[in-house]
C-alpha cells in the first residue's frame, strides 16, 4: 500500500544491490540477491533496487518529460484528455473519479507500452523518452520475474511463462499545488492491482509504505527504483491457491481412476499429477476485435485443466 502520512518509523524499506548479479564467476552474489528478494517480498512487499542497469540519463529523461508535459498549458494537454480505456495514450485526473468515494489531487499521463505499444508519433513529443525507458524497464522486469520465481522455489521462467510479463503500463503522476491541502491527498492508501510496480520517484518525496501497521517513509535516492508487489503477486494468495488446487487435482485423479474402473491411485501412481503449470491469461482491449480472438479453438495438451474464470465471460466449449 502507498499513501501520504506522518507516522515515523525507525525501519526502512530494504535496498538490494544488483551489482555483479549475472557474473558467472561469482554465483554466490546471485544466490544472495535471490535470498534478499525473497525476504523483502515476504516481510515487506517492497524493496529498492540499485545498480539495476538502467542508465541514470534514461531515468532523468522520463522524469523531465513527464514534468514538462504536465506543466504545459491546459489547451495543449486537452487534446490528450480521455477516459476511454482502449486508448493507448491518455491524460486524465482520477481514473476512478466516478466510482471512488474520494478524489486524489493528482493528474496522470498513462501510456500502454505492451503488448501493443503506440507508435512514437502517437506519444506527446515531450514524452517520447518513454519508448527507451519502457525498453529498459522490460529488461529489468524480466529479471525481477526470474528472481521472484527462484525466491519462491520455482523455475526461473515460471512467472514469465505464466504470462505475468505480457502487459506494461507507464503512469506519470503529477501533483499540482493544492489550495486546500488539508482536504485531500496526492495518493490515497491503496494496493496496486498488478503483479508488481517499478516506481521511479523524483526528488520531491512523500512516498510511504505500510509495514507492520506503521507508515514508513521511502525517501528518494537518485538512481534507485522502488519495487512494489501488487495484488497478483501476494505470496499468501498465490501459494494458498496453488496448495488448494493441488488438493483438488489429486481428488479429481482419484475420481477419474474410479470412473474408469481402476484403483483410486492408478492415475496418481502413473505420475499424472507430478507437474502443475499456473497460467494467468489477460485479454487487453483490441482496437479491431473482428480480426482476432482472445483464445482460438484448441485442446489443452495435458491431463486436465482447472479453469478459474473472472466475470468477463466468453468461454465456449465444443459439444
């Protein structure tokens, strides 16, 4: 969770140094980094990264571009204003303005950079540095998914193969001076609805995270990125779901064995239950839906699939 506040705490969000992580000559460095990532993930849900490989010039470039955009006159920014969720680039204030009980004193420029990025000419001229920034963030994001997978005791590509790295949204927040700051917040307390957020702060500060019922300051450090674990990567939720699915899967193998006139453990003893792959699909808005499908007709190449649908619907079976 992130918010503004004033409660002091002696603790600080862990800082993890990625220097020499990929040097084969010092494998112990990567092992130690994986350990620290796992500890920060479990105890904090946040950590900071230094020596992450993104040049400071790229970080400064995106901060300057976002600031310059927001400090343009209203008429210039107006052409980018939209609440259309299908637009790849849009400027707005409070995406949930008509659903939330409160409004934040904040403007936002949003750019969907994956899986289908906008053309550079579709971006505001002052923000075209976001193309290079997104390329660098993709590399770091894939590294983080590998480290998190290994920290969870999984194959390095497990989270990537689940489709966790398919979508990237860049949000450039700006907090204009407020005439009555005691009546609102720049950002109210919340949990990010994603796998994780890579947060780049400017030097103004104000970020706090909730840790053991205390708000902890995260002062900006030049060149440092803050990693925020989102809703979709909460360890207790993911691991609990996996454990429950394993139990259900073993029950289904028993029932299927008996339905086939076999011993209840027959399919299990054939090692049918040895492998589990967790896939989290996401179907972003398509500008030309008549030309494609979210999922084409297919037969799953496994023993069986346990499918959990959201409320969007659209699933069909051939019978």
